[in-house]
C-alpha cells in the first residue's frame, strides 16, 4: 500500500482525519482519496492534488487559471481539513445547455463591468451551521472572498436571461464531489495535443474522467430537465431564482 508519508513526511499527520458525510453513512477518508490517485505517481508526477491543497499558504494560492473544477476540489479538501465537522459545503457547476454563460466581476475580464462568457465555471458554496447563511468562494471573482450568495448572484449575473441562455447551477454536496470527481484534463488539449492553458504541476485528480457528467444541463431545444444528468452523485440543478431560495440543509 502506498504510504503518503513517504512522499511528503511533513504532511502525513495532517492527512489522517475523517470527513463525516451528511447522510451519516460510512465516513469518507481523505487517505482513501489519496489511494485512488496513487497511479499518478507512476506517471511521473511528484505532487498530489491533496498535498498541494494543504501546502498552499492561502486559499487564493490554490488558483490555477482555467482549471476551476480542480481549484474547487482542492479547496474542498482544504476546508474539510480545517472544518471536518463544521459548515456544509457544496461544489457548484455553473453552465447551461448552450455552454455559454456571461459572468461579470471575473478576473479574466478587463474589469468587473465587462462580462466573460464561460462554457462552465465552478465555485464552492458554504452554508454556515447555526444561522444558515450561504456564501460563495470564487477564486476567479473580483467580489469579496467569501461573498454572500445573494450579493454574488446579483453582481455576477445581473441580467435575467430566459432558458436556455441564463445560468444554471448544479449543486453537489462536497463529500460526493471529493469522492467521485475525476479529470484527465483532456478537455484542455487542442487539436494538435497541446495545452489550451498551462496545466497544474500536480497529478490529475481521480481514476476516472467524468467532468462532462457534471456539465449536462439539458438540451437547448427541450425543457430544462431534458438530457440533464439526474444521477444523485452529480447533485441537483437549480436556476438562479431557485438557488437563491433553496434550503440547502435538505440535501443528503
């Protein structure tokens, strides 16, 4: 069995903890996630995504431009380390059936008043235990970090576009995301095999490539539920209005 302490002794003790699933089923061990990634050591990588998450001095230092899904996965590992039994966290995939979502207040734009059209974007959503307030962690945003959910939605998506042009939000409980997400980064390759954006230096996440399953938001010429992935592993889809009003505590 691969021992993470051999790869990075100073992190070994930090990686021994349990994540309590919100449905009280078998706890998820971060050490188990590491085991699923051990194949990457054989592919020439010297750093795990998990290690990079815990070594970073700040959340913002996790940011690798154009790899938002991996940034949020690593941020999730970091938050679970800091608060294994605290606030509720969710990975949120933002897209729509036409894979074109205008977002404002993004660092990729010239300024916050100019929109960036993403095929998809991923953020971390937190619901605080106690008062139930929801806030967003978006390392690619110019808004406060974290930002109250209502403020984030108002400034990032100031216009109400009809279906299928408006933003849709796939909300995935963090434990499910950490335990099931995988990407081989093939979507970032150009037709000649080169990179559209420099990849992270750490090993790819997971043993499967299921990113596209999170990005199925229905057909542009059908009702919102058509051709959308409804497997509970991939969370639930909300419109902006419904996300604002959602009671996230009812999630599994």
